[in-house]
C-alpha cells in the first residue's frame, strides 16, 4: 500500500446516518471513506479506477440472506486479498459466523464502539498481521467466569489468582500487570463478580484504543459546549460506575494532565466533568490493567509515581502463556467449550497432534490470540475435532523457528505427554525440598480440578481434612 495516500474504507450500508458516523470515526485516524448503498453499487465501485484504492470493505450485515453471503464471496473472487469486515447485531454471533465462513475476516457488534472500529481497521491493514488463523478478532467470545472456572495450573498463575480472589472482597484499587492478551479483563470481571458490587455491571475503558484527546472526556464526562464538538452533555465512565466497578485497561496511555486529575479523584473521591463549574462525589472501585513496563514508565517520568502507588494498593502479575505452556491443552478445551455455546457453532474436540503444535508456539498475543485462533479454526472445521491440519500457519511458524534453532516451547511436547509437569530440581541441579514439590502438586491439582476440593482430595488419595491441613502447613490459599 502506498504510504503517501490515506487508507480508504468502502462502507456498504443503506443508512446515511450510520455512514456519516462511521466515516467521522475513521476520519479521526486519517482514513478516507467511500459509501455504497447496495452490493451491486459496491461491486461496480470496486471495478472502477476509484475502487482500486480501497483498502478495507465494511459491510452492514443484518441478516444471513443469500444476497449478503454472495456479496462477500463475489468481493473475495475479484479482490482475494481485500479484507472484508462485517457489522452485525450484538446478539447475532451466528450471523458473524456465517459471514466469516463466506470470507469475511472480522466482525464488529452494534452499537459500534469507536475504539473497536479503529482497532479493526488497523488490524485488517497492518502489514505485520498474519492473513490466516492468526489474524486478531475485534469482537470476542466474552463471558464472566468465576474464579474456580478460570483455567490455569502454573504456580505463578495460581498465585496471581489467589491474590485476585482475596482482593475481590475489599474495595481497594487493584493493578493487574501483564502482557496484552493474558487475561487482565477476565481477572477484572472475576474480581467484580466476587465483590459486594456484583449486582451492578462492570464498566470498562480501554485507554490504548481511545484517542488521547478523548480520554479525559471518556473518564470524567463533559458539559455541553465545553469544547469544539461538544454538542451535548456526556456522562463519563467514573460517573456511570458510581457504586460499581470501573476497569481501565492500558492505564499508561492516559495523558499526564489526566493522570494528575485521576490521582486527585482517588484522593478526594470527587470528579469534575470538563466544563463543569463544580465537581461531585462518586464511589467507584477501580481495577486497572497495565502492560509489563508500567514501572519503567514511572522511572522514565511518563507515568505519575503518586498515581501508580494509589492504583497499586493490590498488585498482581499474570504470566504470559509461553511461560505456562502446560496450560494450553486445558485452556484450548475450555475455550472450545465456550465457542461451541455460541449460536451457529458446534461442539468440537481437539486431537493430541493439534495440541502438540499449539504447545510449541510462543503465543505473542497470549490467551486472546489462542481464543481467536481456535474460533477461526472452529468456523472452518468440517470434521468432529480440530487437528494439526487446521493450524497450518502455526505449524509453519513452529517449523521455521525450530529450523533456526529457536526451541521455543518444544520442551512442552514432553510435558504434554504427562500433563503439566512439576519441577524436581533446583537450578543448581540439586533436588528441591519435598515440601516445595508437594505444594506444587497440590496447586496443580487445585487448578486442574478448578477448585473442587472434594475432587482434589479424592484424586490425591487423601481426606478433605488432611488436604486442608496441608494447605495450612504449606501456606497455600485454596484459590491457588
């Protein structure tokens, strides 16, 4: 794509108001928009000289009619490399599945969140993005999971889960640290669901997907006429979440002046919308997500130290998936179960050869990337179970990496044969203490059986009272 011209979006939609809204959102990040009211008009435009410059097609896809499916297929026939995105009603996942089977690469749910649209457009045209099963999805298979249903047996992961479970009962801020895609929002939803505020919804704001000049308004709100373009009053997330919980992801993306304003709010409990004469008090429980470099941002002067320590009353770190490859098989099965519950999807198994390939991949996008990959594979799968043949791109990347001498997670294939392993040796080659090995085995069992302590005790061959005594002696929380 030439770099001296704006990227171009073709919107296929017969609603002028929505077309103007999408065009305005896209224009904020430098996109040019074209519009076609029908599929026929879209095909004619793509065949013209003007259509040669189209980088992404966005189709408003309300119903899985033959005409809509045919349009996607016809576009794929004439422009095989042109990314096609669909907009679908929020509850119609089955429609998105049908569209993706026809050749669409991504889907967005109505009402369209500006940050979702921008992220989807950028992902669709990013030259570094893979074109096959590793392309990220904008809309996810979302579900709030209680702590005992969050999958993971690695000691570091269970330790983070134990901290989160304890923090849920309080009202203090929580800072969740980890790479993108590790499951920070999953943890935040579990904390909220186990808290006294669970009857209210969890409100969310992703600062990394929100324009920097809009973050203050999204957090604090604004009055009508507060700035150019403020045509009506806007209630911010902090006011919406009064009496509830607000999850702010990618907290480091907040501009310095807004950081100062948020730090003051945490100290006083008072928020003041942009343009308001006075502020008002709110009761909001904050959970924040940060990438692993937040302390480096503090040291570099890019993030306020006082705000960091006010947010980090309780801090936890979620390890990346590459450091807990033994969790890939149970995670894959769990995610496939959730995917099967979506309209238009069906239950699928997954073979050992497929799991072996998945375990040898490094998953730079972590659990989110694994879910996207499984979702795409499940859409295309014709059999009763996913096999290694359903993940050709991952298999090729693993082959290339191993051919270059990067072993990656190759050792996890051995772990797969016996389930997630327990280390017997210290780094210096000496055996670990028996109490440490026993603690790891118990943690692994608690994670494997998702906290069902009766089942844990039965599988370990001990009584429940003995199990709880060992938990106390070894200093293990039952959530760990």
